[in-house]
C-alpha cells in the first residue's frame, strides 16, 4: 500500500473548511494564523507560502510577516508580543530554522502557549509527555492521522523512530507509546549516533525515518513487511529537473518498495499532512478562544 498523504490531507482540509464555516456562523470568530519568516532561506519561503495558501483554501485568515536576515532577536520578540495580544490571531508560527544570532528557545518561549500551533512551547511539550492534551507538533500529529486513516494499527507494535529532533523524533515517540487507542506501541528511539543503526531499524514493525539524510534507509535496513513512514525532505541535485534539484526522502523508496507492507512517498506523503495539521491546530486555537470569549 502506498499511503497517499496528499489525498488524506485534502480530506482533512475539506472537513476543516466545513467546521470553520460553522464556527464563523455560530461565534463570529474566523480562525487566524500569523506566520513569521526571518531571512531568505528558499525552502522556508516555499513552506510559509504554501501554509498561507492552504489557510485561504480552508477559509482561515492568515498573515505573513517577512523580516530580513539581520533582524535582531528583540525585534522578532516584539512581533510575537503584538500577535499574542491580537484577538484576530489565534495561531502563531515562526518558521524554523532562524538565523544563527537569534536564540530559537527565546522565540519559542515568547509565543503564548494557547497560540502555539506548532506545539513547540515547553508547556505544550509537557502536556504531550504527560498525556493531557495541548497542541501537538504538526508533523507527528500528521503521522498519527495518516496511520489511523490508513487503518494501520500501532497498538502492541514495535515502532522504531530514527531521529531525535524536537520537531519530529521526540514528539512522535511520545505520541505513539501513550496508553491510547492511537498509540499503545512499544517505541525505540535511535539516531545517527547509534553504533549499529541497522540493528534497530531491522526490528521495526513501523519505521519512522526523520534523519535528514537523503536515501539513508535502504532495503538492507528494514524488516520485510514493515510499514515505512518517511519524514525526510531533502533537496538533491537533479539536472533533469527545471529547478536543478528534486526532493527525496530519508528512505531509498525504490530499494525498499518490494519489501514493505505500506510506505509514504516523498513528496506526497507526510509533507501535506504537516500543513493539514497546522490548519487543524489553528482551528482548535480559534475554537478554544471562541469558547472562552463566549462564556
Ligand atoms: N521547520 C521545519 N518544520 C517546521 C515546523 O513544523 N514548524 C516550524 N515553525 N518550522 C519548521
């Protein structure tokens, strides 16, 4: 089975469009997402634009603020402080990575946890770890949604996560071992620091590759019949492409395909789900705001 993330993301967006119409009609609150891009990372520019475009499709309000590379941390924090107070903005996203002179933690901590639709604030991380709700980072939330909507059971299975980032590795592991119908897996986290990475990946019923190295996982690294979730988005030189590059995953798709029971392609797998979950989190933030506001 090839898991079609694009199609599943579209279904979620249709569902969200309906729910948004309903929220606006009942409460007058239109969900709003503010996106901040600092610097001129071309991949980040593409991501931010596609996030705003998706908002428009679903009926959410969005704004993009782009600041130059040399912007001070203080100026970034001021933009966030203004959005924290702005009642038309329910979600705030600062695109990462930030320029080196800006402290990422300070920026993440400045976002009000109720507007932290990325789920990166320690308050939301703490809620995830303790299993008491809060905003879940979009890529891991998207992976769980892909598994659920593809009827892939996680309960009792051995999930091996390759990668330990705050954006993907840590949160997806935390989601999948929780005692819940969408979790209940046995989870191993490994990473590029492992002496023998293959020793772990070969044991996975479900392998989640979030390494950031093109084609790192090959047929020799997996157990036959495994489910493969490829989180990688790597630019590789491709002279046959108009842009001069193409996007490939962390998994060598052609090599593993004959041996897997299910796999997410790149592009068209996890990527579109990240955006769908961002919209979903923004909707939830607005709904939470509407509930408080109406009480
Ligand atoms: N950079 C790569 N992935 C993400 C993400 O999910 N959120 C933000 N804010 N930046 C990112």
